[in-house]
C-alpha cells in the first residue's frame, strides 16, 4: 500500500466517524486481497442510516470533494450502479470509488468488504444474515447462446463490419472464454481482469482470439474462439449441460460457407489479374 492510499483511507475514516449520518465504512477490491499496489484504486462502501440516506445522496459529490484535490467525479450508471461515485484526485493522483448505501444494500454482495468502522456491529450483523456470493458462469446459459453468437459474428465478418467483429470477439472473450477458464482453474470468474496472472497457461490460446482490422484476422480469431470454447466445454463436461447440437452444426456450417465464399471470391479475383 502506498502512502497516498494510506492517507486517503485515513481521511475517509476520520470523516465517517465525524458525520453522525454515517454508521459504517468498509473497503473492498484489492485491499481485502492484500494486493494493493501503486496502480490500484480504492473502493469504499459508505454506509448511511436510512433516514439520512437521501440527504447524503444529494450531497455525495460535495462529500468526496473533502478528501483531496478532486479533479473529476461522476456517478456509476454506466456500470448499473447509480449509488457509486467514481473520482480522480490530484496532488498526488489517485482513483477512488465511493459507494453510498444503506445497511440493507449490503445484503446482496459479491464479497465481504473489510470493515474499517461500524456502529454497534451493524455491518457485521448484516454480513451474518446472508453470505456473499460471487456470480459464476452458467454453462447452460452460455451453451444456449454461444452458437447464435457465432452466427452473428459470421454475419459481421461477411459484411466486412470488422470493428464490430473485433468488439464482439472481445465480448466473447470477456463473457465466455475467460470466465470458463477461471472456473476451470478454481479462480474467481472476473472476465479478462488479471487473466494473465490467473491463467498463464491459456494466454497463447486467448491471444489467438484477438483480431486486427483485417478479414482473415477476424476469421482466424473467430475460429480460435470456437476451438477454445469447445475445449473448455469438454474440460467442464462434468457439469451436466444439454449441448445445442443442431445449433452448433448450423453455425459451424455457416462459418464454413463463409470461408468457402471468401476463398472462391479471392480465387476469381486472382484469375482476372
């Protein structure tokens, strides 16, 4: 942990203890895994009593201004979390996230944050009511969708919408391949975040799923994506799923037809030259 991070934690802790509306403070993310480094942000949970919550929500931008030289801050609707304030401080520079919540808002959570301050063990009591649950990939949910996604990617390639293809392959890597790899290795399914550390043995396979803005590169990346999915589905076969055999056949045939048309088209062009 850096001196800057330590100082920020102390400032937020002291403020939380002074403000009677705040009944608890916790911190999550890299702090609880003891992996904070100079590139880490800080993730605070500021727990507000029910009667003061709306008041604090109205003041939250003013509140975060008190912790340093705030250069920018915005709410987290883009990640589905309007209670969140994402902020950047200068002198020294530091990224800090503040999530303002009531006690009941802590019931459904992906992890137990480290408690820095609480009145009457209020956060501890909430944690005892319901265990944290990190969402894991649903293999059947993925299988039900994967082959339609493959067909969709083929249509983007066929239209030469290559930026769209690159983005969609990234979605498949983030939402399908990386979580399945992490599930197989007993890691938290966090998408591609820290995948280099979690699964170094799969990096080369994942690299092959990354496309450049070229037709053949997109085709090869899609083929690598399909191959890796099939490998992972087989590795995880102890989890019973209903394979979408017909959808798989149709999508793979469409992919092969796409390749055939492409090579035939190129061959005709070569003959004209």
